[in-house]
């Protein structure tokens, strides 16, 4: 369920995003609409999303409040949607797309 890795005729990679990805090794917390909490690690982050590694599987399309915590500070929560999942022997690697700022009010806030 990973995204296509093909390169279209124009020479631009099919999964290339608008913002640069930054490698990180930071804790990530995902909180579902029902209040369930998952902990894992952020592998890289960009303005459009984050790639995470988790011990538990997550369903495609599920939305979470995403908080990334590293030594220099905390980012989030931001509302994110699971856009791809890759099963691994000890968990999953998943891609989370951040929702647009105007649509991204964390749950429980008004």
C-alpha cells in the first residue's frame, strides 16, 4: 500500500512533495478521534506531513492529532491523515499527510 515509485515522462518523481523533508529522530504521538493514543518515532518531516514508525497498525484514511516532540521543542498537535502504510516485521511505517491549516483545528478545541 505504498505510493507509486514511478517517474512520469516529465522527469519529476511521482511522490515528490512541495516542501523539503528533514530527517529527524523524534517521538511522535497520535491521538484518534476516540481518544486512543499511539506512540512511535518520526523518521522525517516536511511542511506537508511526516513519516512515522509505529508498533501497531493504523488504517488508511484514519485521522489523528499528531504531535512531534524532539529535544528542541514540540510541533503540534496537527491533524493528519494516514495516506500509506508499509508492514514491517516489528510494526509499520506510515505516511501521514497534514491537513490544511484552515481545516486542521485539533479535536477538542474550538
